[in-house]
């Protein structure tokens, strides 16, 4: 049995002892308690309570997993003694009563020398009353969805998930749904998921709310400001996450992409965010109808323009639909809905991100760590960061030899290397995906500099926060060095990709390739087809010593 440290016992003995009897217990929650700070998170397991029976107040409370040992009860008790919640003052009780013999003996052993009597009683009336109140509150909580619409909404959300709209729509490509019903004029829809991170559909009640939140995200405000911006949104939402039948899958694993999992283990969550209401993970009846009609209209609209969305540009489109309301609705007559794309708004939101990236990149440049204060020549900046377009999608991977052969015959620009050995699984490649105009500009610039001489990596560091980087470098025949990517050395995903890159380059006798593709905002974002690929530069893999740069440092750039 663990014992308290001597210093802890002395600290507790120095606290005043009050003539009160405390009740203590741990009980399984028959229904989960909702965390008021995070309504989506439900505290499940066993609840530990320490209550001052004389004053009728809770001094400390915790929720733990059922398998947690008796030590958790002591931890909560020590907090009740030294740091009680509310206005209570630190103090030791004269007596503790519990209704578990095993717990009584455990506490007697742990609390020796503290002059606290520990007794057994068959009932704990104050704690019994508190738990009854907890369960009544849990039972009175409104359902996540109105019962008459729950199955309908879940089915419609499942259909939206299977459509995979995020493969065609980026979150800045806004769609307007004009309802003119239930005091809602137009909903502004943002589809999340193209980046493979969070999946869902946001239904903003105003364009101003959408723009304000996007601007706050781009501004990279503090956590408190970001939380305020989040709660300042005015929208309904549908999000997708792992369901209860997804045993063995960790939703917090950054490498898991929900879109790669079976649809059967994905479930939808519904809710509302409003500046005066905050966030709540449930919908009232009228809101459920709004969400159903919006999802139905969005699905019909998406199917009607899906082919147009496969291109590089966000098209201008407008459609009208008759949406049949559920039979249980107060007015089940069909509703006329107009749906349209908003290309100008999409361009405005995308420009926010580009402008922010440009501002960030003006603040720093890489220089070698051997400072020369007298050298103001451009040569003092060995690595340029103006070749690869901002917001490009970057992949460090491999292309099978059969695909390489097909690509050589189809791309607009091809720089061949005649001696490449077709050994191993394929050609190691760097893929840069951007928009068609920017891809053309990138290809042209490489050609103006004589073509691509090689691809390599060089160490870099940020002297201010201590982060160390693997800097991806493109060297042109003119001798210019261009940064194409910054990868944290302790990132396990990049570490594995870099090991595969080195191994594959060894099999090809040092040959590799650079692929430049279009389709950054289209359906093939992150997974371009051969038709999206515009250039293949076959080149050499360059070792670090060829650059002769040493460890480069990220330095502030002052104007």
C-alpha cells in the first residue's frame, strides 16, 4: 500500500482541523455527464465525490475510469483538504465516513498520523441525493436530434458522407442556399475535408460571420481570441467522426484519414454555434428541418455540377430545386430552394490565406550560420524561397516505372536522363501541385535557369525556438538553390518518407524526379492524375556536401 510522503503529512498536519464529518464515495455513472466547457465531450466512468456533511457542500469531485485504483480517491481527498472548490478554506475534517469496507481500510492505512477518524456507514444520504440530482439532470438533457427527424437526418448525413464532396470542394469555395423559410434568408455553405483533417458541412446564417471567422483563423490570434472567434460564429453544423462501433481505432491518431475508413464506422454530429448561445451539440425541431433541407439541396446541387467542379476553376452555377419536407413537419408542402456558387467570395477567402503566407515569408530568410556582417551582397542569402508557389501541395514519394513511362509521353515538359536504372519499385519523386497558371510559371522559371540540376536536402534550424529542419532544395543548372519544403526532423511521418527516399535513390543509382501538377483546388487535390501532371524533370539526387552550406539558420529579415 502506498504511503504519503513525510513532507506531505507535515503539510497536512499544519492545516486547521474543523469539527465536521465528510462523506466520500465513488460510483458508476449510469449516464455520462456532459462537460459544460466542452459539450461534445462526455465524462464517462466513475464519479468520485468528497462532501462536507456538516456544511452540505461539495469540496472536490473527479471522474475516473472504472479500472482506476483506490489511489484516485485519495488524490481527490487531498484536493478537498488543501484546495477545495468554491469558497471553502483548506482544512482537515475530524471524521470521514464511507460505505465501502475495503475503502475504509485503505484510507486508514494511507491517512495515518493525520488524526482523522475513518468510519463505515451503510448509507451516505448527502451523496445519494447529489447523485440523484446528477442523473435527473442527465435524463432531462434534450436529445441530440428531435425524435421525429433523427433517423431522417442521420440517413441524409450518411449520404452526404458517401458523396465525398470534399474531394471536389475546398472549404473556401462557398455555396449559397436561399431558403426564405423559418426566418432564414440564405445559408452560406462551407464543406470541410479536402485537407484530410476535419470533415463536415458548415451552414452559416450570414456571410459576415463566415468572413469574420476566416479572417480570425488566418490572423493566427491567441488561443483566447481564437476561442472567442469560434464562439462568435453564427452557423449550424454537421461534423463527421468515428462512431461507437470503431473499436481499436484511435481518432486522435494524426495519420488516420476518416475518408479512408469504411462508411459504416463514421457517424454524424449535429449542432449550432451562435455568439449569444455559444456552442451546443444538438438541434431543436426547426433547426433540424433547416439542416435537412440544406443537405438535401446541397446534395442535389453537387450532383448536378460535379463534372464542372472537376476543373481547376470554381464555376459559376445556379440551380432551383423543389425539396419535399418530412411528413411530420408542420407544413409538409414542397419548398422552392435556389442554390448557387459564389466564385467571388471563394477568391476573396483564398486571397486571405495567400496574403497571410506572403506576409509570413517576408519576415524570414535562411542564411548560413557563419555570419559576415560586412557582406551585404545578395550572395549572403544562399537559399531562395521565391520559386515554389505558396500553398502548393507537396509530396515526397515514388512513381511506379510503368506510370513514369506513360508520363514521359504525356507531359508538356520533360527533361530526360538517359542513364536512369529502372530498378526497385519506381522513381523517387517530389510532387508539387498548384494551380495551372502557377504551375506554368514554375516550369518556365526552371527552364529559364537552364533546367533542373538536382534535388537534395540540407539541415536547417530556428535559433529562436530550437526547431531543427530538413530543408528540401532544388538546384537549377544556373547554380541557384531554391527551397521547396521545410520538414521538422523529429516528425515521424517525414522521417519515414525521407528514409524511403534515400533507399529508393540508392537503387536508381542517384536518379530521381520532380513532377509539377495542376489541380490544387480541384477534385484531384493531393492525388493528381496523369492528366493533371504538366512537367517531369528527371534529375540527380544531390548529397548535402554538394551544397556546401552547413547548417542554415532561419533569421529575421529587417527592412
